[in-house]
């Protein structure tokens, strides 16, 4: 699914971002919830048979199309029909009962379904707001079915063809989560990319074994086998990832850019607190320099100032000098996107928040399903690359020096 690109929410624009999620996901999620409710109802009565051994409660196609006025406009819904032949019994959806024509507080419902819907308790709370009925809820069985549908959706997405895709940049990261029922923490490996027209897309979400080179290699080989033959021009990530070893094997032409946020944190951790503020300012002068030469000069000043007393901090910085300055060979308009892994960090700020809200998932599968749905929802607010028209120049191999086309500089 190709992500759309509304602007990221700034002051006063949070509602616009939520509206975009509502428009993209309302109908799909409502249908998923209703299907899970119907499946749970039928399954609960599967043992009730007539004299011929036929089930008394079965599904019976789809009902007539009905309109539902919501906070995002009118939705056309066709609900599943249930044939309940037991005396005095009739199925009625508690999610969308027959009388409901207008939702209540739907603006709150859909973000919760996207961002908190994994939890059984959260589903009940959301559905009460939808129907206005304090008894409305999805049973635990229904929630499990809905989770399973998300896992299946993620599995299908993870096997989609990439033959028509070309990404100029990768951003990569590994995010760890606590699993309540397991001792080991789960590591979700994520790759997002920038397309030929400058849009950011989620490329891969993988349940990996820590951040090992083997796990990353498995992801990259899978991407290549599904059609992503052309390598990205640049990949941005933390220097500690096993990703870099795997990248050199699968896409050896791709250059690496180390994330300045991670590097700054790593360097400062090797300095006493009283020195950190000044050191941070000195590091800022490096990656904010106008040219590579200016950056090298700022680099050398840092080394000269701290090498004698804090050699471990200097070694941590200097060993990745070339990879930290790779962005100077790409358009200056793209630098703000390329110097850090902020695109992924911003995504997982929401994921971590909601994960803490539910106090961790009970299983790896539930955690993975939640991360996928949160990432999918967040991707719809990703901002297009600044200077996106220059992406095609990067793909064509146009040379840039200090962010400017060499032909223009001449």
C-alpha cells in the first residue's frame, strides 16, 4: 500500500493528522471489527445442531448496503448476515446495531482502534464510545480473531512484490520491547525508504533476533528476491547495528551514513557530565557545517581538544568520520533527512508510548501485530522529502559536492 504524504502535525494541526488517519482507515477497521464479532458469535454456537445435524447458527452472506454518518463523512457498509434458527434468538451487532446511523465520538474511536486496539479492555472502551451502549464490547475471542487478521495482513504485506519499487534512501533501526510472558526482549527491525518521487514508505517490519547481521541479511535478501534489485544510494542508521555488515554483502554499492543523534549520545556518554554541554556544542559545529572541509576542521578541533584526556570519546567519534560526513555528497535540501534516523525515531515514539500504555504485549505475535499496525498508521503522516525533485538526480548518478550539483557549481 502506498503511503500518502500529508504534513507532519505541527502546532494546531494535530486534528488534521488524525483526520487523515480516519479517512484512510475508518471503513477498513470497522469491517474488520464486525467480521471478528460475527465469527465469534457463530463459533460460540457451533455445537448447536438441528435434527439433521446442521448448524442452527450460520453465516448468510451480506446484508443490504447501509450508510453511516461519521466524523469523517458518510461510510457505506455491508454487514455480514447471520442466520440464527434457534427459537427466540437473533443476532444483532453491538458494534453497528440496526438503529445506528450516526456515530458518537468517532474521532476518538478510530485512533484508539489503530493505536490502542490490541488490548481487549481498550476495544471495549472504544466500542462503548461508538455505540453509546455501556454493554457494547468485543469479547476476548473477537479480539484474538482481530489480532490474527492483523498478523495475516502483515504477513501478506511482507510478501508483496517490490518489482516496481525504487528507493533512493533507507532509514533503518532496531527497537526492543518487553514481552510479559517471556524473559527475552523482542527486537523489531524496521526499514523505511524514500521513493523516486520523494515519499517515505515503510518497506520492512521484521521480528529479528536482536540486531544481528544474520537478521538484517535475511531482511535484505528477502527484499532483493521480491524485486528490489536496485540498491539505495544511501542508508542511514546507528553505527552499532549488524545492518552494515549485511548491507555490504547484499547491496555493496550503497553508502552508509551514521546517525548523528546516536553518535552524539555515544560520545557524550564517554565524557564527564561537566564536559558534555561544551562537547555537544562542538559536535553540533561538525554536522551543521556548510561544507565538508568546514566539517573536517570542526572535527579536528574536537579531536585536538579532547583526545589527551578523553581518548575513548574521540575514538568513538573518529572511527566513523567518513560515514558521519557522507551526506555532503547528496543534495543540501536532503541533509536534514539524512543526518539522523529521526524518521524512524519519530515513528517509534508513538509505538513506545502505546506499548507502555498497555504495559507490554503478552506474546511476540501480539507485539509484532501491534507494531505493524502502529507503524502503518503513523506512516500516513510522513512528510515528503524537502527538495524531492532532486531525488531523480541522485538516482541518475548526478554528482553533488557540499550539497550542490557539480554541474551547477561549475
